[in-house]
């Protein structure tokens, strides 16, 4: 008897071989390649984005540092000039006439300011503005007149009320006074020496915007940079530059998110510095969207090509391998089908040296031997098997015939004794139960019956015993629903119950209790019959066990020995039969059978049983 496979295993076994190979290829090869490549692509996309983020941050920081160095260089020059005592003295002197000024200019002022420009090449020009009208304006020295006071840079400095500031503004061009040009200047009040305060003095250092733009343009491969002042005005940008000449009525444009490319990953922003004179100044970078897109496209093309190459190579390899397997297995299957029709043809192909080749060679050997022995050994074996089955059937019938008269005899004797002793006239119920028992014994044609049907028989028997023993006897049946439909040899439980009543509780004092359990545990059907009777000594128990297992033994243990023998004939050594007993504590007899060896009653058969 074998366990029939159901569910997923049956579904897999029913799939044709070609479809199985196709599913192996899809699930085992193609799908993992696609998933791995998708995961790899997703991971690489993340790495590319992380790398681009790092490059963008490095680019932004590099540009910020260079611009900050340019401005700090201008501030350093401004501080150096602001602490030049001789310069203060020359600017605070009142000159008699222009000749007097030119003499002092040649002696002290000519190269005093311009000497800083070659060393600090980011400085476009340096201008000193003073209210000393005795100075002749020109070169680096200027008079603070009404025109200067009305200029943008001067108003910005007055409004800021800071000693040092960085200002972005527009001033009139020398070549065309109607147009303005952008400037970025460091403006500082010259008030370092209090005793040279006769005239107000201002220092203005103009930063070369072309140098700053070179820094911004240098990073165009990574970012579109925007230099923004404290008022959120764009001083210059990678695309807009700084050389746009406009009328004085126009100002710098405001920075908005739309100023960048809508395809970008979002702006990056960093402060130019922490000093007060650059407070609010920022460098904003908008990433070049096409750079990241190109990197992602290159990565996808590479991964796609790699996946296609791997898929092609593995597909060809698997096709070659599986074709060899599939062809030989199909040939083997066709010839095995012929064997079922008693056609023992040999498989004449190149078998190969693998397992399938060995299987084909063994099949050829097997078919050759079967073909030669079919008329001799096989027919003789069939005859032997038939004789053996007849012998087993005869032995089972003999064992059954031993038990039925024995049970009937005891039952009739019990009724006779009770009726004689108590002078009963109405024994309708007990006679009905006995009638049902006899009818069931006569109609039982099957060797195997469900546990449910066996338990109905036991309950009828126990009712008779209850009638016999009256208040001295009780019984309990604990049967799991799962165990009811499994089939066991008929009359496998009743002799054990009868033995418990006769030898267990009949001679015991007090209330006798017989308990019957049937349940499924650990893949086995377990039947337990126990009583609380007189039990038996260890020596008597050992003799009983030996007697049960001895085929030629006789005596009072015939009922237990018959049950054990029938179970052994049906299930060989797979059945477990056990007897346990202690004096004055009762006896327990149990057996269990693997479920895989048992038949299961279907619903239709159960209906037939219920109708009996």
C-alpha cells in the first residue's frame, strides 16, 4: 500500500517534460538573470547618484573657496591700506596748490596703492575717496563730490553702516555715461587712526569679475552656478554671465527655483563665508540634468548588453544540455510503454555515460531478462503468490471462526445466568442488542472495516456487558473524529474489550471501568483498551506476552493472540502491540499502525455504513 500524492506534488508530476524544461529555464535561469540585473541596475543607479552628489558638492565647495579667497584677498589689501599711516598723513594734508600735491604724490603716493595689484591679480583696481578737495583727482585717488554721493555703491555703504562691506552694484562706464556695468567691490571706511580724521576717507577695491566668472564657468560640466548676494539678487551665473550692460533703471534679477534647469535634481547651496562682510552671500548650484542622465543611460546600456550576453550564452548551453536529456528520456519512456504491452524492444541509441545512459543500459538488460524469463519464472511466481494469498485468507477465516462462536457462547451464557438468577421476564433490550450483534457478524463480508463501524459493534457488546454486571461496571469511549474513517481488520478491538471485562474487572471489587481510546498521533493510528481491574504480576505478564507471540500456544489468551496474529498478517512488523499491567491497578492493551498502511473510508462508503 502506498500513499497517493496530492496537491502541489501531483501538479508538478503531471506537467509534461517539455513544459518542465521550459519552466526550469524561465524560473531557474531567465528570471534570476533579470532580477539580478534589475537589482544591480538599481544599486548602480544609487551609486551613480551618490557619486554625482559627491562630485557636485566638491565642485560647489571648490568654486566657493576660490570666490571666498578672491574676496578675502581684497579685504586683506583693504586692511593693509587702512593701516598705512603714511597714506593717512598724505590724504589728511591740505595742499597749497596742485604743484604741492604732485610733489607729494611723486614722493609718497604714486605706487603706494597700485603696488598691491600685481600680487593680488583678482583685484581690478583700487580707489581711495576723500573729502580733501586740495587733492587733484586721478588714478587711484578721487574726491567725494556730489556725483559720488549719489552713486549706488556710496548709498549702499551709507545704508549698511558697516566699516567693511562687499557690494555688488552698477556704475557708469567711462566711455558711455548713459550705460552702466556691473561691479563687485570691497568698501571700507578709513578711520583706523583717529588723529587723521580731518577729512572722511573711503577705500574701494574692485574685484575682477572675469576671474570670478572663470571660476563659475570652470564648473559648468557639473553645475550651473549662481552667485547671489544678501538680497537674493543674481550677481552672475554660468549661463547669464556678468557683462550685460543695461540702463541705470534696471537692477540685478532675483534668484528663483525656475532660474535653473527644470530637469535638474534640485539646487545645491552654500554660504560664501562666515565673515560679516559676506553675510547672506551664497553660491547656488543647479546640477546639469543631462550629465546624470547620460551616466544612467551608459550604465543601463552596459547592464542590458551584459544581461543579453549572459542570457544568450546560458540559453544555448541549457538547450544543448536539456536536449540530450529530453531526447533520451522520451525514448526510454516510449519503450517502457511498450513493455506494458508486452513488447520488449531494446533501445538502440548512443546511451552516453551519465545516469540516463546507465538507466537505458539497465533497461535493455532488464527487458532482455524479462523476455527470456517471462514464460518460466514469472508464471511460476504468479502461482506462488496466488497460493500464498489463499493461505493467508484461509488463516484469517480460521481465526475469525475461532472468535465468533466464543463470543456468542459467552453472551448467551450471561443472559441465561442473569435471567435465572433474577427471574426477568422482559429482556427485550438485551435480546435486541444480541440480535444486532449476530446479524452484523453474519453480514460482515469485508476483512477491513472503519473504526467507526467497529466501535458501533463494541458499544452494542458493552451494553450487554453493562446489563450483565449492572452497577459494578462502567465503560468510556474516547474516539477522535480523525480516527473514525480509517479501516482496520474487523474484530480487532472486541476481543481485547471482552478480555478486559472477563479477566480484568469481573474478579475485582468495587466499580469496574473499561476505557477505549482511538486517536491519531505522530503519523500512526493508536488504539488503547484499559481497565482498573485486578491486573497481574510481572511473571504472569511475561508469560502472557510470550503466549501471544507464539503461534502454537493455546489457553485463555486466545482472544488477544488472535488479534495480534491478524494484525501481524495484515501489516507485518509495522504494527506495534503492547501489554502493560500492575497488580490491583489494572491492565492496558494497545496497538498502533502507521497511517500510510491504512485505507481511508470515503463519504459514499460511510453513508452505506450509516444505513446498516
